[in-house]
């Protein structure tokens, strides 16, 4: 059920409707839009009686939501969600879902400070606002490098301090999510955990935006329902990520499903980014699939970059060399205007330590 407020409804009237919904034993989710606020209702096992709400002050109409994913659906919020990150200065501000493409780049795994800072220098100069890197690595083999843990988070925090970029990193369980929430700006939930419902619920109680990767065999509805788990707990700052699905193909690690981008954008207001590194597993395919992702309308890219991929402890075969990443950024700067998007400009180097010292909270609109 969805309560649509009048365009001139006051905050007091919105709070009144939310209080009424709670008194009925349900949970309200107020979602402000450009013109009016919509209030989603969850926790109901059957249909909510519209008469209880439709005559309240400020209410325009009460309508049923047909999709099983209520909060994720465009039925509850017609406008695109844009997640904004404040910065100490204007050039340190960033967003995901707006006109500017969100480019998230960095190594698959943080190996040591020297590697992290070398990659950060490259991607920062190229105009990247988000530094991605793994402190916790869920690997197929128990003998593979599992990440540096807290030490990796501390290294990325220093990257943020020196370069002013926002930090995106994965949490693999509730314990690591507590630490990632403390150190990072965006909490990543990986493909293997897309249906780890207890972890999704914990992410839904986090104060930071969540980047949710599509599971390796997940349908579109399963993907959106996983996002619904997060939003149902009160965290509306969710970014979806297509990272390839398992098919019969053997010429790539996974099959990157770019058709899911317009499919998601038709059904949901949430931003969606594309990870062509995991989506292909092949370095020579990352650049052409990145160009295609921008052309198809993705809100951003998640790219693996390593200063020495041949010696990488994780996924070196799909990591771009620094010069390849710089060329990729030049290419997407040419494509972006065709789809009414912008790419952050390249600049001269690291920001001052003071400017990037403290992570600024994000908010969704």
C-alpha cells in the first residue's frame, strides 16, 4: 500500500500519517520526491484498509502497490534516487544516480600501502571520486588471499585522507560490516551474499549507502527483492550493481548482462552501476564493455585497476594497467555527453590531507 501526500502537505501532516500507520501495527517509509512525499507501508499481511488513511489531512490518495518489491519500485517513487556525498570542498562532493557518472576504481584487494597509494594516485588524477578496494575477500579457494581485514580498511581510510575520494569496500558478514560501516563511505554486499538475508537486514540498519551486487544466478526480481530487504529496514541509500551472471559461455568469466540496466531503470528508482571487471574476467574486454555500459545508460562503473596486475594477489587478469584506465576515462568522456551524462574532470593530483580527512555523510533524494 502507498500513501501519496498532497504537493503542499506539511512535515507535520506527513508525521501524522506515519504515526497512524504505526498505530495500526505497520511500518511507514516516507520517501520525499521532487513534487510530493509518498509513504510506503510494510509489515501488512493483507490489504490495508484505505479508509483509515485517505481522509487524513495532507493525503492525496491511497493506492495499492502491485509489485512485490514495494520500496524499490517506481510505483512508490517516480523520480530517480540520487545519493549525494558532501565534501569539505565542492570538488570533493560526489553523487551516484545523477547526471555525473559515478566511477569507482581501484584494486580488487588492498595488498599494502604502496600498492594502494600508487593506484589511488592514478585514478584520482583521472578524475575518480570513489576508490574501490577489498579488505575482506570471499574467495573460492580457502588457500587464496583473503584480504588484510582491518589493516586494509585503515589503508583505505588514509587514501581518503590524502586523495579526498570516497571509499567503497565489501563486507562479508555482520562482524566485518560493523567495521566497514566505521571506515568506509559505501558498504558493498557482494554477489555471493546477495541472498544472505541476515546480512542484508544488518546493512539495512547501517548509516552508510549500500552497493548491492547481483548474484551470479539471480533473476531481475530476485535482485530487486534483495534490495527490498535492505530498504525495508530503513536504509533507502541503495545502489544496484550488475556484475555478470553464470551462463554456458566460456569466452568470459561471466556473462555481463547489460540489458538489465534499462530493465532496472524501468521498474525501480534506484541507481544501477556496472562492474565489467568481474562481468568479463578478461582485461581486454573491460574497456569495450565499460563503453557499452555507459552507452546503455548505467549510472556508473566499478573498475579494477592495479599498478602491477601480473603480481596481483587477487584477480590480476581482469585488472587494468594504469595507462589503460586513463585511456578508458578519455573514451567514456566522449561517450557520456551522447547519453546526457558527465564525467568528472581529470586534475593534477592528491588533495590536501585536511580537505579529505573526515568522511562526510551521504543522503539520498
